[in-house]
């Protein structure tokens, strides 16, 4: 009977788990938003953050770093709750969305690189050309506009009007 109690009764007060989980999630979210506004790739920063934190919280609960499963479940719930709440706030309030999900940024306009914007997002010429090649564009002069979207993907609009 005592093993069940050890597994199911929290060792740490639930409010402390919620505060710790909230503080870590929000601190990492805002630090990464300021330092790494965008990442080149298809997985968003928020998605990656949630996956890493949930994996760590669940691992701690499974590996008996917590002696209570409840501690791990509460922490995972807090992390998922914050992710959902931030998405909900971004959906309902455009001002919040601009903070949480930055808009796209023009990197090329009318065949010319906008180096200031590229520097801002740390996009090198080589990375830009690689993205253009992946989308079937051979020459920068064929490009009307290239945008780096909020999740890191590159949208390319060619002079012929085709979007890639």
C-alpha cells in the first residue's frame, strides 16, 4: 500500500510545481523569442520548446527523480496549459499575436537582397541561395520577393507571379 502512496501522492506542493513550470516555460519562451526570433525550418520554436520541456518533465517523473507520478503529470499539464493559453491569446488579440508570432520579413525585393533584414535574422547569402535552389529558382533576378515567414520557412514569389 505504501508503494501506491509513494507513486500517487505528490512530494512537492502542487502550487510549487505550477509556479516552477510556469516560470521556466515563460522565461524560456520569451528569451528564445528575443534571441532567436525565427528558426529556419518547419517546426516552430514554441512547438520545439513544448516538446523538450514535456519530455524532460515526463522523464523526471518516469525515472523517479520525482517519487510521485502526480508531480510529473501536473508539470506536464502546466506546460501544455501555457502553450495553449499563449496560442489562444495570440488568436484572440492581434497585439499579442505580434509579440508571440512575428510577421514575415522581406529578404529580397525585385531581385535585390535586403541585407539589413538578412542581418537582422542572421540569414547568409549562402542560406538564401540554398533556399532559392530548393524552390527551383536559379537566378536572383527572377525573384520578385522572398519572405522569411514567422516559423522560419522561406516564401518565394517569382517575377512571373508564381509562388513557391
